[in-house]
């Protein structure tokens, strides 16, 4: 009877260890999936566009004369506010008007 109690105890410890290991593995997989989703969401926010335009498109339109400086600044600020809102609700401060030859650093 003592031998049966020891083997049941060993079986319980082994089963407990296996279940703990499986739990840790499941948590690691869920954590990795959550981090992956968060990174994708951040990447989408950095590539935010208004309609079908990116910041580069807006700059090119301004440089070619299709947009005035005021239109460019308004659309740029709108895009920044939208991007910052998606990244955590931080409001962008308006920038002073830039020279028409200035490019936004990336």
C-alpha cells in the first residue's frame, strides 16, 4: 500500500508539472500573438493615409503646385492628428508654416 501511495504521488507531481508546462506554453503563445497584433497596429498607424494619400504624396503635390502651402499644412496636420489619435490619443501641436522647399524628416 505504501508503494501505491508513492507512485500515485509521483504521478500527481508529474501530471502537475506537465500541466504547468503546458500552461506556460499557452501563455507564451498568447503573449506572442498579442505583441504581434500590437506591433501590426503600430505599423499601420505610422503608415496612416488620408484617403489614398501618404505624406510623401502630399509633399509631391505641394512641390508640383497642386496644393498650396496652407492646404498642405492643413492636410498634414489632419494626418498627424489621425495618426497620433490611433497611437494613444496624443494631440499633435500645430507646426509653424514651413518653407515650401522644406521636406519632413523621416
